[in-house]
C-alpha cells in the first residue's frame, strides 16, 4: 500500500513551517496535480490554436496521396510538437498521481470508532488520528472528498476512455502499420 499511497506532503520536513494533517495532504495530492495538468492543457490549447495552423494537404510532400511518417514529421509545426508534448506530460502526470490521489480520497471515509467498554465513543480518521470524524470540519471536507471521488477514481478513467475513443482511428492505423512492418521484417528474415 505504501507504493500506491505515496504521501509526499508528510514525507517532506515541512512540519516546522505548516501544520500537516490529512486535510492538507489530501489537498496537496489532489489539487496540485490538477493545477499542473490544467496549466499544461492551457499551453497545449494555445499552441494548437495559434501556432499549429498547417494545411494538412501540404504534408504530402511527395504527392503520392499518403502521408508517411517522414512527411508528417518534416511538416509538423513546432507549435503542434509543443502542444503534443504538453498533452503527453499532463497525461503521464495523471497516470502516476491517479493511484495515490484515489487511495487518499477513499481513505477519507475510513474512520476508527472507539465505542467499547471504557472507551470514549470518539470517531477518528484511521489515517490520521488528529482528525475527528464527528467534527463539523470533517463534515465540510466531506463535500471536497466527494468532489475528488468524482474527479479521480471516476473522472480520470473516464477521461482516458474518452481520449482512447477519440483517437481510435489513429490507433487502429498505427496497429495496421505495426502489423505491416512486422510482416515485412518477417519476410526479410525468411529470405536470409
């Protein structure tokens, strides 16, 4: 569970500057990556909107009606390269942050109740016993936790599925090219 729940805010020696509890850790794990990804997506949108305008018909340099890899790479504008790189980095950040943010968001709802003989009946967060699950502060943070459940455990897989669905034709074309390349390589190997 440690590898999935990488808790950087509590691992950093920040306790002398700011009080770090589960709330601040949850906020750092969920809002920080989203701000970075939104910034990268904004840069990608700007690059695509203003710096990547190229007539796709001009990409067919040899005029054979097929845009091969060399033609595409040589005609690809710098703005498009930067936009694609920003999109890829944002996608990668979400991929690495997803497990930790999802686990932390769901851990918000795991409370430990002391209600046995001689116990006080208090209800504390299992991950951080300084958080009282019966407090009004916890009640307010519950809205945030539900929003993060919609964003991380549900939203990110939905986002990945939509990206894959949107690019399904390109992925199928790449798959066909890979199959053709493997066939040509096997044919060359068989001739030797």
